[in-house]
């Protein structure tokens, strides 16, 4: 059956007549008929698109309906290799035969680590084809599997030499290549993987070598741009001993791993803190999982489906597709959250190794989870993870949590599917009075220094955030990384406040990048201003914009009031919150 029946039927435009209201065997028969009809319609549409025309082939893009069905229904093995080549435009790439002289020169160049390459390809092919390899008779011949290994080694050697890279298992290339060899086996005429019998000859596989090489390059160009740029471990390190030189970075990609931890702390804070205490550290295994595109944690069929979805089925609401692989890894870790949290630090490494996707359905579900998580990320975090993954520019060290932009805090700009932010305002009283966001809990520096007050504030916010759709955001006067930007607090105390929120398991926590001073004039005009303090806006049109922004903020306030009377007591909307008698006697506000 397709991975998602409803999505498959909708994508193929097939009405599931008789399914609704049916039960028992009648429902099973109706569902099976609807599925077969949907699959047949989808495969027929793909075959028509792939059929050669007068000019030798279709140049039109894949129809939207077929594109949606590709994500939900998948592709039958006989046409999958042809479809991939068409979608990746492999036919338009320069074949190896056209550059025979360059290829011979590259193959004559020695490659460091070739013994490890041969061993890793053997292991990967054995894992991918092991269940169907037989010595003789029906099935996939062992000789054909050996031929596939030779092709895999030849293609990876040519790729690495063309990029001037040595082979390392940390590149993850062997696990990545194995599912693509499944495609080539079909393209070379293997009937053993489908109906039994037949074989794949070395001559047939060599005929696919050029297409396989170009397909690998196209896939890695989209999914692992740093590798194709010759910088799999990030930007070169600048050394100043005896002059300024660039030294290639060493595995794993440290800049990428730093941002991966920020991503994990944003989506799964408790799990992130637990995994960072692992002994031995998980850095190397996390890096290999990323470079192999999760090939170290998936069976071949599931991995092939995952690569297919990452290549051709990233939804439009995902603004930075290059960051999708790190998000996939975080979602894979989240799937094993309960078992990982139950492990002591010295058992986390083997527990992480055992996380696995065994079926295409599991790969599909993980992809859907990652797309939803990816679309909800703050703009700055998604962009930074994408840049670290591509390694196309030097990456500054990240803050301990995600940066937020001003428009991500403004409730009047809230859009469906995005989190609503409750601001924890850490600025001094005078600054807070001049303007604050509509949904704000003011925590002035004098009170923020008291641990019991901070704990009470977190308890108040927990009741709101547990309802879903709401997450806290910290606001400082200026750059939270500097004492100048955190008057009355200091950068170290702000970081401690951040760590306390993370330790309490607050997901989706963010800090306004640059603090209040980084807000534009328009963003400041969208804030509520206290009645007894005149607004400091003098540019033309600010009065009108301020009036509209205040109206929007008042609407947000009214929405918050609907959640319960307690909200109006807990959160400040431009004025200092009332204090109880207990608070005046040393209790919490």
C-alpha cells in the first residue's frame, strides 16, 4: 500500500468511492481497489512523461499532480532509474566518454585511503543486497553484487580524485552510494530484484557508469554541497605560523556540529543536554550520520526513499532546503528520545548506533516530521544551519540558543503555523516603560538576580507553553553576549537564565538577536507604549503606524485574555504588573 493512503488518492486525483462507511472485508476490498487505481494512474502518468517525443524526450517539467504523487505513492522499480535521471537532468550532463583523456589522467592519480574505500563499499553493498544475494539459481547473483562493488569503487575513486580529496570513512560516501546501486541494478536490466531470475553483467553495469557518476554528482550537489565544493569538514583553518596559510579542516565538521547542537536544543532541549554528556562523545558518529545522509541509520530501501524525498519533495514552506539533512537527524534522535534519555552517558553511543529506519514507510514519516519541524524554525537558525552545511562562508560561533528577529516576536505579525512568542523582558524598568511587546512578562534585573523569582516566572510560563503554539523569547537591551547590552544583569547571568529554561525543557526557546537596540523603527512602532511615557518616534507617518500597531497589540491582548483571567495578572501589557502582598513581603511577584 502507499505510505499515506489519503495523500496518495488525493495526489492522483482518484475518488475512493465505497471506502467511507464500509467495514470489514468490504472496506479492505474498497481500499485495495482505490489504492491500485491510484497507483496505476500515477505510474501511467510517469510513463507518459518519460516517453521519448519527437525531440528525443520530454523537456516539460513533471506535472504538479505527478510531483505530489511522487511524494505520497512513490515510483515503481522499472521506471525509477529513468525518472531520477530525467529529474536530475543526467542526460544533459557531459558523459565520461567525452572526457576520456581527463578520466584516464584522474584514474592514474594515486588516492589515499583506497583500501578503506574498498572495504567500506563491500560492507555497504553487502548490507544493501545481502537479503537477495544467492550463490546460484533464482535471485541476485553473488557475481553481480561483486560487479556492483567494482562499479561503486570506480565511481567514488573518480569523484574523490576530481575533488582532490582523500578517502575517509567519515565522508559517509559508501553508505550513501549503496542505495543508488539499487537503481543502477534495475537500469542495467536486473529482473532478480523483482520477479526472480536473470542477472546483471559487468558489461551492462559499465554501460551505466557514466550515468551513475553524473547522478551521484547531481545528488551530492543538492544534498551535500560542502563535499562537492571540496570542503566536507567546513572552511579551511587559517594558520599564522611562518606566514598566513589555509590548512584544510579535519573531520568532523565542527562548525556544522555546533549549529546542530543549537538546532537540537531548540527542538529537543532535554535530549540535547543529555546527549552532550555522552562519554565517549557522539560528535564523530553524528558527523558520519550527516555526511551519509542518514545512510548509517537506514536500510537500503528506506535510504533510497529518503534520498528521493529530499531531492524531489521538499515543500515550498521550507525556506532553506539545504538544512534539511540536519533536521532529519534531529527528528531521528527525537524518535528514540525515551530510550536515549533512559541511558547513562557511557551507553549513549551504542544506543545512538541502534537508531534505524527499516522501511520506506518509516523514511516517509520521518521526512514529513522533519518538514513540519523545518518549516517552524526561526529564519536565522534555519539559514545558519544551511550555511554551515554548505560550508560556503566562515561561520561565527553560535549562541547557546536560536537567535530571533524582531518580526518573530510581534504578535500582530503572527501567521498560521508559526509559534506565538511570550517575551521575557530582561530590560531595566525605565526601558520597559518606554515600550514592550503585547505579550510580555517583565523581569527587571533586580528580580532576575533572585533564583526563586526566576523559577516562579518559568513556572508561570510553563502553564502557557504547555498548551502548545506558544514559546518563550528573551529580550535584552542590547547584544545579550555583552555586559554593555545587558545592563544590570551581565552577559553571564543572561546565559544562566537561558540554561535554566533549557534545563526545564522549554522547547523553541529563542533570544532576540542584538536585543531591543537591534529593532528597526517600524518594529519599535509595533510595540505597546505606556500611557505615562511619550513615544520616541519622530519620523513622518510614525503616528499612524503606531496607532495601527497599538490596535493590533490590543487585539493580541484580548486573545490572550480569553485563555483565562490569570494571563492578565501574570503578563504585563505595557505597565508594571501588580504585585501581591506576598510579593511585597519577599515572596514572588
